[in-house]
């Protein structure tokens, strides 16, 4: 139920800020996010924050253009 606009360039810090905003807008319940394999999604800082916020990432398979809506 959240909509966020990302900058052209994402960093692990901006991803963590987005995760915090998502959890703030959805304080209870399971949060499952579909993520590509951007390095920022796999960063230790991001993974630590995901665990703290009780958010789960599901990663798209690498090199899967049929799942890319762009």
C-alpha cells in the first residue's frame, strides 16, 4: 500500500530510508518486496535494516529481462 519515488541513482542509504518509510506506512503485517539484484539490495547495511524492520526481499533471478517492466 506504499508508493515511493526513487532518485535516478540509488544507494544503500537511500534504500534503507525507503525501507523505513515503507514500514512506517505499513506498521503491522508482513512486508514482501520484489527486488532486482542491484548491489545496494545486497549490501550488509541494507540486509541488516531489512532484518530489523522485519521486511523480506524476494530477488528476481539474474538476467531475467522478461520480469523487467521497463
